[in-house]
């Protein structure tokens, strides 16, 4: 069966909504992640400067938080995480003794149990950036007790093993943002050991194990910025440098290597917020504002559909598991490209100069969630979510 929802493009406006506050203590540098359309938040540092190990689950039906059993490892801030299937993986951070950590943990979202996995076979670190591809996570940068590093390590969730890959060929950094799509990963900003903030953008080819520097981001250099991605776009929010805290939101196109600022009402400037992507909405939780006050507010960034054009883009029949039909109305003149992405951001099917109506065979696709993305003659991009089983 297949059904579709409009998710990533064809939007008339993008809006931030202030939700009920997080009911745990105010904090910064917590880690957040999602598994199976459920979001979780762990740790951070509170107003009393205590490093935490409490663990929370978010209920998006009523915008409330439920406290779960505490994390069994060390309390921590500046950790990083990724999710794969029914599991989330937590790496590193810094504990209440200001000791960097090298441990790796797996959270089972079904049993709600934690398992300690293989430690990173290198210097403990915190504030690293992380992106993933299929069952592999890539950990880049971070800070040890004495300095930033530029190492890149690959963790294989299937074999519970680490492998060092090609280091970032530039100055070491921590507190960068990262996102990935279609076998490429992107590292944005960060701060050096000498406290220099950056606005560099680096692209890493996960298959070739090689780095390439792209044009700098158009916004002011910063670290402590947060990120997430939806199919062909990455989003950057917040951050700080030596003099300024930021509250802006930027959208990056993987395909065009271009940035656009989202102009609207946004959360107040802050650093160290926890950010997660749930059902293709962005959530920002807490952090520290420019007056050095820890926060517990919650913001949701909603991508609002442009119904007038979306109704002209139809895919049928529904349900189906072997073939779909694509049809465009009078709003569209021609489809330049059609691409179907999986949840890893990989292109699994691509066609150019598409005539409509047209039939698209999907029987070869594995069971799962996909995104159908079309680009029209005037460079407008529209997306629908596809679920096949």
C-alpha cells in the first residue's frame, strides 16, 4: 500500500510556533533525537551548573514531556546522537568532572533499555559533529581536554566497530553543524582551539572518503549552531560567536550549493539548544540566551503547504505497491526531473524530461518511507511523502 503526504516543498510560508515549556529543568547542550516518529531529550547542564543524566520523551499529540528512567551512563553535555531503525546511538560528551567521554551507547526504543557499546579508540572528546549513512555514523571534530581535533571516525552499527577515515583537511574545530543527503555530508561553521568562529562549508563524500571545500556560508561566522535536513535541503538555526548570539534560520540546497535566509518570527537568539526533526517539523528546546540565562522554552518550525499548487500535483492509484501514476495540472508546464529519495537521502530512482501523465514502476523499492521530488520548468520544487509496503 502507498499513500502520500505533502512534506518538504510547495509551501506558501514557514512559521515558528511557541509551544508549552519543557517541564524539566532549564538547560543547555542537551542531546535530542527521534526514533520511529518519537522524540527524546537527554542530559545537558542546568541553571545550577549541574550536568544532567535525566531522560525525557516528547508527546507531540499534546506537546508534553514524560520523564523516563535516567540514562545509566555518566551524566553529560555536548554529546551527539543518531538513530537507525528502532535504535538511537549516543556518543561522547563531557561529564560533571569536566572529563571528556569516549563511550558509545545504544537505546532500544521498543524495550526502553540502554546497552553500552564499543568505545571510540581515540582521545575522549565532546562537541563533535555527526552524520550517518545507512548503518554507519561518521564522527568528525570535537574537543579533547586540551584542544580541538579534525579526525573523522566511522562507526558501524551492524558490527559495533570503529574505523578511522580521512581527517578534515583544515583547522581542527568543534561545535559545528552537520547534515547529509544522497551519499554526501556537509560540515558548517564551528570554533577552533584559538576561539575563532568559522563560516566554512565542507562537503564529505561518504563513498570516496574525500573532502571538498565549498563556498562559505553567507551568514556571520559562528559555532554552537544546530542543524537538521529534509531530503534535498538542510536547515541551520541559532549559534554564537565571540560577540553575538544568533536567532536566525537558514536553508541550504544540497543540489545547488545555495543558501536562503528564512525571514519570519523566530526563537530568541541562543546557543546550545536541543534540536530535533519530528515528522518533518523542526523543534528547538532550551539553550542559553545572550544574557547567559538558561531556557526551557520549546519552538516548532512548521512547513506550511501551498494548497493552491499542491492540488495540481497528484500521484495515484492509492493504494499500490508496484506502480504509481504521476499527473500535473495546469499550474505546471513541464517536469525537468523526478527523483525518489529514501530516508538516508539517497536517490533510488531518477528520471529527466518527464512527460505527464506517466507511470512509474516502484516494485523494486524496498518496504519503507520515500520522498517523491519533482522540479518543474521554472525551477519550482515539490515533494510528496511515499510509504510503500
